[in-house]
């Protein structure tokens, strides 16, 4: 049980980067961007292809981020310059990326143009390189001994992966917090709130939308590149339903932790991604559920995350109204008692 939850936390932290990208489009820009399902694979395919061709994992990951940024910008251009509906722009780019991803992975094959998947079992990745450094510190043995002393026998093989993805995600969170408070970041937030208002200040909303979509998909591609290196493979279908996972993370985080400030919201998104993966892992341990039910479980989690807060809010509102009614009734009773004494 502990190792299953531990693995879910690792994956949740990586997927949190993708969820931050989804937050930028859906919450900040108010743009329903479905490019995510394609750009996630673009990041994974680009990183995996370059690693297999012998490039350094850091360079491969950076190129994957640039590829995701370009994909997001193309969606923005289709919408702003081509005057295509936002939803349709994302769908068109997602479809186009499917073929492009096949071609990217096909660069590793000699006799075919496209390739549906790439294994990285014997290749050096960011995690394997960090593990080489981490294993010499002796921290794994110390932490596992502590866990065994409190009765947990199934311990993780290494804590290095968790540490490195946590540091990366926290760094991205603070960069996102800083960026959204800069002049450009505030302009992007204003564009999502009210385009007409920000245009009245001579801001170029088209450029801001393109930039916002580019940054969002850069984060999504970064997450895809890390997942490919974490799971040791890249597949053309690994991005299916990724937008739903991102939305589930955002919705769960906001429902539990609130959205009073930008710093709190981005932290809520990261926590939501981790909670989502833990819920998914626990659900799959139920006997009558199978790995093929993951999409169904995801849909149920999103529905509950959307519906339950409404019931909670209605219940709170009902209690507030009952309290006000009781206070008014008490005041009337006091006033009538005062008049009777007079």
C-alpha cells in the first residue's frame, strides 16, 4: 500500500506541472485549450527521440519545452489571426500534433516515417543521472530504516526521484507565481477577465493570448518529457484524456484549498494533482476495478469534484439563512418584550 501511494505521489508531482499549464489556460486566460492532449505527447516524443539519438537528457527536455511552446503558439495564432473558435483551434492543433508526434518518433527508425512508441529502458534519463549522484549520499538507507522501525516493511527503492521532481515542481510554482504578478502576467490575467477592458489600455490581446497558450503548452510538454523519462517510454496515445486529468487536478485543488491568492491557487493545483493520483491508485486496488477502468474512474472523480462543492456551498448558505432568520426572530422577541414593559 505504501509503495503504491508513494509512486502515485511521484507521478502526481510530475503531472502537477501539466496541471499548472491547464490552470493558465482554463482559469487565467479563460481559454478551453484542447491542445494539451497533443502537446503532452509532443514533449514526451521529442525528449525520448533525442535521448535515443544520443543527446543529453537536459538538452532533450529543453527542446521538448520549446516544441510545446510552439504548439501552444500555433493554437493561439489559429484563434487570434485565423479567427477560429477557441475550442476548435485546440482540437485542430491536437489532431495535427498526432501525426507530427508519429513523425518525431519516426526519426529514430530507419525504414519507417512514423513510429507509435519509443522504449527508453537502456537509455540515460534525467532521473537515472540524478540517481547516480543520489545513491552515493546514503539517504535512501537512512529513510527506509526509519520507515521499517515504525512498522512499514514495503519501502521505496529510492527517494531520489521524489526529491528531484518535487524541487522542479516547486521551482516552477514560484516562477509561475512571480510571472503572474509581473506586468505581462497581470495583462494576461486581465485578458482572461475582460478583453475589452484591457484593449482600452492599448494592450495587444492577440499577443497575450498567443503567449499565454505557448507558456501553458510549454509546461504541458515539460510534464510529458518528464513522464516519458520516468516511465522509460513514449507512446503516441499517452496523451489521451490528459486535459481531463489536468482539469480534475485544478478542480480538486481549488475545491479543497481555495483560490484566495495566486500563490495559494498554484499550490492548490499541485496538491490537487497529487490527491487525484492517490485517489486513482486507491480506486484501482478495489477488486472489481481494472486498469482499463481508469478513464471511468477519472470521469467519476471529476464529476464528484464538480458536484460536491455545490452541495457544500448550498448547505452553508442554508445554515446562514437559518441563522439570520433565528437572529431576526430573537430581535423581534426582544423588541416586543421591550414594548410590553413600556
